[in-house]
């Protein structure tokens, strides 16, 4: 019998998108073409950009481009099938060895993306009846991986290790997994790694650490947050499964997990997003091997980046002293400027854009309600003059906003 459908949920999408517009939550993609340094052509306009996680300025480096071309010539462009079906290239094999050695852990497994790494490895480690303990500010892919696993999820307040320890002590789950960003992606603060490892030791838990924003930037020669905490090589702990992405400071694409030999072998056997996905193209592994060499050698990139971070912070601290905008105490290349309201954050982003500066506004649900912000991402590709331009523009906008607030009390 034919059913006469008078209204369908399929007709609701225009109104649902309009609702996002009204809440200032509609996201847009710009069309970008890289120019020199940290400049991008965005929708056809040349802009000074503070939006990229290319923290070391390697994404367009000629050595990486050349290695990618050589990789394509040697292996072709596509990998053909899952690494467990068609194998992975000699370049991928070499990259995994080099990554493990670089972070000082026994073995590494290379994935085509960070997001799919986390949504795959968490369910491979724990399942129904087990328990996950998750920092409240973790990245979306750790949260989604936890949900997929069907383990019980205990969310602890951001960086509150006493709360974490209480939750661990109360749990009688047979397998306990603690998951945490190493550098928090929207706030830029660094997790207390040594204390996290100690807590995990006391409660027989495994610590999965996502170092997307620390790898290449923090620690000796950019070996990452774990190395910065001294937990690599002979001091490596079986309690830690280290994960880092390779599309940020490393300037290419993909991610890896590294840790104990048997643990990595288990993940190779059981991670569905690894087993049922086509292997990463060898040209990426070739580019990443070149990147790893530069990360190790080019200490000046990290030194320069640290100088820029200090310059931005001292400039903004002085320029925003009468403003309600806040600069939390981040020591990393992620410098959030807390604005508060969604519409005000968007207005500041647009005003900067009119001045040829591109800083993305980050709104809920990516960050908590009422904490809309500009996420300023610094890179070794920036110059000191770039930083000064941004500081001057934000100082002027803060004065303007403050004056507006005083003349319009209902604002
Ligand atoms: C970017 C990011 C990811 C995802 O990595 P992709 O390679 O971009 O998929 C995972 N975790 C954190 C903390 C990130 O910032």
C-alpha cells in the first residue's frame, strides 16, 4: 500500500542550516593557495595567516616536495589496498623504524590520518566491561574512539589528576585506559605527563597520549612531549602508548602510534581503521622521512618559534591590559585569545580579515559555550614583523571594542 507522505525530514535541511546561521555557528571553507612565508591567498586575497598547524614551516619545504615526487616516481601514487592485503611500501617500512627511533620507543605503526588512528586504536584496546578515563578537553577523535569502544567512559575535569585518581580507584574494570591530549589543541596547555604516568602505574592503567601538537616542536630535537618529560629510550614506560600526527609540525599527512612491541603488534592485528583502509601512499612516507631529518637538524626552527611566542605574548599582554579579552598562559605555538561570545569572536575575525590578517574564530561545540576565541597558531614561517602586525591590529580592535561597550551599555 502506498503511503501518502505529506512532510519529510529530508525537507528540513534548509531550515536546519538557517538555524546554524542564526546562532553564528555556520562554518565556511575558504579557498586557499599558499604564497611565501606564512602568507596565503584566501578567496583570492593575499593574507597573513595564523591558522595553520604547520608549526615548523615545513609543509611547503622544497626537500619535502622533492622527496614526495621521488616517492611517486618509485612507487606510483596509490597504495592499492590495505597494508594487510597488498603490503606497505619499503618507504612506509623505513618510516616506521625511523619514527620509533626518533621518539625512543620500541616500535611504531604509521596511519594515513590522526583522526582514524584514535577512533581505531581505542576500540582495539578496550571494550564492553572495560573503562576509559578521559580528560574533559580531549580532541574529538579520542572522544569518538571512546564511544566506539563501548567501554564505560569516565570524563574527568581538565587536568584534574586527583579527580582522575579517585575515578581509577573506584573502578573495578579489568582493563583501564587513560586518554589525554599531550598539548591541548584549543588551549595550548601541556598535560603533566610524569604525573599521569605515575597515576597509571598505581592503578594498572595504560596511558594513551595524543601528541598532535607537541611532536616536532617540544622536547630535545622535537622528539615530542614524552621525550620532553624524559620518558623515552631507556626511560620509556610500558604504561604509555604514544600517538602523534604528521600533518601538523611534520608538514605532511598521517599519524603514528608507538610503544611496546607486543602492544603495537596487537594494534596492527586489531585496529579496524587500519585493517580496512587503503594504505597511505608511499609518496607521503617519502616526504615524511625528509621531514624527520629536518625536524631533527633544524634547531633554529624551534628557537625562532619560541622567540615568536614570547614576542606575541608580551605584545598582547601590554596591548590588551584594559580589555576583557584574555590570553591564557600557554607556552606552545597555540595561543588562544578568549573573547567569549560567538558574535564578538566572529566580528573580531572579520575585522582582522579586513586588515589582511587571517585568524580563525573557534566556537562551540569545538570549545565550551561562552568561550569563543581566536585560535592564533604560530609557525617558524612567521617573522617578527608578522607578529608585530597582529599585535598592533588586535590592540587597536580591543580599544575599539571597549569604547563601543562603554557607549552601548546593552551590547
Ligand atoms: C589534528 C588532531 C588530530 C587529527 O589528526 P589528523 O591527522 O588531522 O586526522 C588528532 N588529535 C589531535 C589532538 C589533533 O589536534
